[in-house]
C-alpha cells in the first residue's frame, strides 16, 4: 500500500497486481506476434493513467492508447517516452505540433486532419507518425469507404514528401460485445478490403488493428497485428453476454470504499433523504455513507445501489445526494468508521461494478470511469 494511510472518508483502491495479471491474461489470448495496446484514456477509466500505464507496460503491453492528444502528452510528460503512444480523437486546432515533437501516433480520419498534421510537420521540421482510420460500419469517427482512396492517396503523397509516415491502418467494431452479431463479419470484410486497397497503393503500416476488449477476448480473426483492450485491463467484463470477469479470467482492479459517518436509531415512518422516496417501515437504524453523485455514485441507483456494510449487503435508502447517501441497517449498529464497500472484486460478497451498472441501468464502464477526483486513489502493490 502507499506510504500514507488510506483516507478514511472514502477511497478507490487500485490493485495494480490485478491489472498486471489481466494484461498477462490478455497476452495469453492472442498469438505471439500480436502486440497489445493498453488503452488508458479517461485517466485509465478512472483508475489513474500514469500508474496504470506503467503497470501495464511492466506486464507486457507494447503500446499505450488514449483518446485525446492532451492525455497522450501527459504520459510523455510523466516520463513514459520509450513506447509508442497513440491518440485518436483530434479536433481542428489541436496541438499537432506537440504531438509530432512527442513522437505520438496520431489518428487521421479525414482530409482536414491530414492537412493540419502536414502543416504542423512543415512548421516543426519533423515527420509526423499518423494512422489512417476507416469507418467500417460503426458510423462514428473514421473515413468512409467512398473517401478512403482520396485519403490514402494524399497520405502517400505526404509520405513521399517526408512529412508523414503512415504507421497504422485501423478501425473500430460496433457490436463485438454481442456474440455473433452480423455486423462483426461485415465490418471485418470491409476492413480487409480497405487494407488491401491501402497496401496495394503502397502503404506499409507497422500495425493494422480493429479489436477492442471484447474482440480481444473472443474474436481471434479480428486480432491482425495489434489489439486494443481497454475495460478488460481493469478487470471488468465488456459485456454480461460474454461472461463475468471471473469467467473471462479477469480480476477487477478498483474497489470503492468509504467509512460509515453516522449510525442512528429512527422510528417507523421516518422519511429518508430528499423527496422522502424511502420511508422506514419499522423502527430501525440508518447508516450514513459519505459518498454522493459529486463523487460519481450514480443518482439513478437511488433506492437500488448495493453496499456491503459489515457482513451484510444493504441497499441505498432513498435518493443519492451530492455528497452522501443512506442505507437502512435494519437495526444493526455498526460503529462509525465501519467500512462500507460499494464495489470490488466480489471476494467477500461485496457488490461489483457490474452490480452497480444493473442498479443504475448503465454499463460497468461508466461506473468505474465516473468516480471523481474528490475520491483519492490508493494504489496497492505499486
């Protein structure tokens, strides 16, 4: 554990040993020649980008991936300079020049982006590393197949001029978390066709990639040269349809804990929290947990979110407030300071992030990613 004692009010414990084990599990799922990009966007899905990036690299990851250039530049600024870092969500006016200087792999999905990166390369006097992204059916970022020949041709001209190096060709799957969805095969067919066109035109990419976490776990035909696991690195199942974390050989990395701030007796008929959507049915005890939606506890889980207090799983009583929520302890009287576990690996019967996702009618990705900066991260096995 870190040298300073873990905060008593609330903390998110980040088990880096589990993260390393997850990377090794994913490594075992792919062929020896396939490289692994550990995706650490959104502050490593709320886990802490720099520390998780280093742990993933220690366990055998070959690349790092972020969404925004600022996330990627922060990794470089933290001293992670000897591995490829790719970032893919660029907007007009973003710091292409800084990306070139930092040796980032920068995604290009359209002619405007290629023009901006070429202009930055001329200004900096260095060759930009770029990866061309194709929209093979997700309908989000990426170049449409009809526009692909123009983008590839322009990128090759810039490469001849020494302004760019096309290091990768890539895309993203829409429904890899839905087994046997027909879009999977359709997208792979489109991707192969666009790869063939680019390579016949003269592109010699270092990597070709389309596989996210679910595809890494279940679709070997989508692995190509590199896979991009994100949520799986943090031990969360990409989809209940694919199996639980344990069934997939993964271990959740984050545990969200707090100390019960107050325990008190209340009579039957006592309203609890805003709106009195929960009213006690009998004389009971209430426990106050000092976490709320400002910390990332979803308000949609009001009246449904599970919490382990002592040896018993309780349910959020009434509305989740900005800084706190209440659980009905059913007459039990744990001491103030008793640990309340919102989610963790499940070893002690505590809820998991997936349980909170069900309670909030969302996905487990959102549960871990939304935990706010007010909740200190405490790193285990660093």
